[in-house]
């Protein structure tokens, strides 16, 4: 049943997602709008590229928290609306909240609807819905980043690891989670089209998290 509480939670989730962490951190501490440099996206990857690892890590953590917090708003709605916490109805509502937060990140009302690609916010959503699969995503991201030093490639492969782990490792019985995982793959391909082109051409920027500035 749709209630004023569930609709309000969706609006709040969108507002959480709309918080433009990359833009605000860039302007507040560096006097730079990251959307005017690099790939032009207001996300963690472009922040790494434009402002460096400290700002990039801060943006990544905050964007993850946006997705995690928005998704877990389901707990505040009440079980009478969402059903038991292990029910399909509850998980579906979590997914709805998370997707709404991601849309807020992609099209933030607080930043002229010019946002990022939503990978970190997606991860926060995954962390709230399926912790086991989220850990596999983290492992994939870290390994690929250490080997390739490409944040974009790490994000892409990390996102693809979610549906694979849900289907083949955890064998989730909730179809909506599996469908969501497949949708993640499509979204990643769409939002990372330019990154994929640069990767194929060998022109994508690398990030070395362990390199010290001289």
C-alpha cells in the first residue's frame, strides 16, 4: 500500500542522493567546480582525477553513505507498510529508495541537475540490500585498482561483480535483486561510455593511491 510516509521517504531519498558532495567539497576547499574539469562529472572518479586522492576518498565515502542511508530509510517507514525485514516487499522498497537516491545523484536538484555517474551511491545501496555481495564488489574494486590503477575500470568491474555474485554465489531467491543487478550493468555501460572509449584508446587517467607527492 502506498502511503504518505512511503512517498515522503522516496522524496527524502532523492534529496539525500542530490547532495553534490564532489561539487561542494571542490568549491569549499579548492575553489574548483569539478564539473568544469576532467570528465565533467560530479563524482568520486573525476574528483580523484581533478583534486587528488584525499578529496576523491572523501567524496567516495560520502556518496556511499548517501546511498546506504537513503536505502535504509525503509526501516523508518514501519513494517505495516514494508512488511517483515526479510520479505520481498521490504527488499523491493529498499531498492526503490536506493534507485531514487541514485537518480538524485545523477540529476541533483542542488547542483543544476548535473551530477555524477552514481557508482559510489549504487554501492551504498548494495551495501544496505546485500552486504555479502557488497563485500565482493569492494574486493573486486580494490584488486582491479591495485592492478590497473584505473578508478573507472575498477568501478565498472565492481558493478558487474554484483549480479554475478548474487546469481552464482549467493543464489538470491528474490528476483528483484537479480533484476536490479542486471540493470546496474546497463546503467554502468551507459554512464561510463566515455570512460570505456578512453580505456580502449589508452587515454584514461590513472590513480596511484600509494604514490607519495615529492
